[in-house]
C-alpha cells in the first residue's frame, strides 16, 4: 500500500514539512541515494503569478537537500509553448535560486534532441537529449523529483505530477496531439516513458479556474491551502491531490489511464494517507476558465466539435489573458471548431482569426473570398500557442514584449542567449 503524506505548512516551517514527508519513508537518506544528480522538475509553465511552483518551496527543498549533503543538484524545465524556459527561470527567481544553492539550471528547450516512440503512438516524438541521457538511458544513476503545483486545469481537470511531464516533448511535438481524442493518452504515455522517483506537490495555494489564472482576476483563482503533498508513487500522490481539489480518479482521464496501464496506484482506498486527514477537504474547486472575454470579440465555434483540450481551450485562455491583463481591444472575430454554420459568418467585425485544422479546412478560404479587404489569420495546429498568441496579440493591439515584466532589451538579450544554446522553443516575435 503506497503512502502519501499531507503536511500542513501552517503548523510548521517548510523545512519541517519537507522533513515530515520524507520521514514517512525512512528519512531523505533512505529515499534519495548519495550517488548521482538529483533532478528537480518544478512546474515552470510560465512566469505569471500562480502559474508556477512557488519559489519558496523550491528554495526550501534546495536548502534541505544541501543541508543533508546532497551536492549534485539540477533544476530542469521546458515551459509552455509560446514562451522559453530561460526567461521563465529569470523572472520567477528560479535562476537565482540555482546560483545560490549551486544547482544546475537545465533548460530542456535548449540543445539537441532525440526521438522516442511513446506507448500507443507510431510517429516518433522528440525529447531533449539531456533528459534521455540522464533520466532514461542512465535512470539508475540519478534521482528524479517532481515538484508540481496544486492546480486545476481547464483541459485536463487537474495538473499535478503526471501532467508535469508534458514538458518533455519539445514544443513542436506537443501540438498535434492536443485534442480531446489524444491529449489524455499522450500524458499517460509520457508518464509510461519516465516516472519520477518521488513527487512533492506544492500546495501553499491552489490555482483554480484553469491552469493559467489571469493576474487581474487572481482573487477568484487562488485559494490558500498551506499544504505539501508527497510520496514515492506519483500516481498515488496525484490521486490524493485530485481528491483535495474535489475530483475522483474517474474525473481525471489521464490519471485513470495511468492506473489502467498499471503505472501506479489509482484506487484511493488502497493508498495510506498520512498527516492531514482527507475529510478536511470537502469542496470541489472549478477547473473551467472564468470566460471573461472582451465583449467586442465575436466568437464562433463549430456545432459538431470544439475541443476544450485544443483549439477552443487555448484560444479562450489567450483571449481571457489579453482582455483582462493587457486591456486588448475588440472589433475582430475568433473562429474554431468543426461544423461551422456559415450563416454565423455574415457581417463579421474587423479582421478574423481561424484556429485549428477543422475550422481552417472548412471556412478559411471561404472567409477570404467573402471578406477580400480583411486580414484572415490562420492557425493550422490544435495547440499552436505561439502562433495563436502572436495573432491574438496583433488583433488586440498588444505587443508581445509588453507581456514580459522586464526591460525589453534584457528580454531580447535573454532570448539571444537561449538561441545561442540551441533553443527549440517556439517564441512569438517580441514586437508582434
């Protein structure tokens, strides 16, 4: 029976809470071998507040490991499509923490890649060579600790330890399988390829209403929790984390698949939960977006299908952010999905953005013929966050460099450094 520990951080320090979790497994020295490198994988999806693992927990973990004489430490990540990890590390403070505690910052979106074939897939997927060499080919020589954040997710219900591994395919190889038919199976397949040796969920607060909260609406999207949740079976840890957020295994498809494939314990009844009792958590936190969009953006979606895991979900997430955080303008039309009623396409306002292969194939050329004096932008992939963000920002009058809370010259320098190191991330042009 796997154990999962829920530590109440309000009752002790972060260091004491981390100690409490490892103590349930015989102490950190029993869990993490002395030889090799300890690779820590936070959720560093983006630099916006409450999208990423709280730096205070990363710092406490690095200090804890240093105090226990672990000297070979690395912090690795490959952030979301449309951003790049070197910038995220700089803005979140992760890079400074790595310097302070002598940990290597491993930017998984830089450098050479290798091809792997994931379970149930025929086409190969590219992952960073560094990841392959250290945590697949020589897995027994190193230790992998996943450090996700406690979050709901508008596309996958929750995003915890299993989904934390979505970072491993390079950006270009994440897009096509970001649909209702394939995303959940892809997440389970990545977890089948490589599983953490230990998972520690940062739950100082829970991010709700989707994984990417709008900064202007944080009061509705962040819930103080004061928790750390840990164990050596990541699936079991996720099942407990999902339960704390109010969701069962059956409601989280990628966790259900991982359990079905025998990749850990998925039955809550077979998990020994220690520390804070689960009975304390009685609320179900929403995972859908708030959907606070600009009133002057016309949204038209297909009547047969509009994937929240792909074109619909990504487009609406970007639109919500640009509307509320950057005061983007309206006066344009957003179209996605399959089975679009062309009568809805009459008298559209302004320029037009068509997202996803279904909508592009159905109506893009028709729209160009119907509105020859308009710009009709197309995003051909399900999950091309870079191109989707670029076009929505352009339509809303937002320059991408404005979205980075850093001096523009420093942003450009950071991007140049990443490119010198073989950047594979897909990044919008800084000036739109």
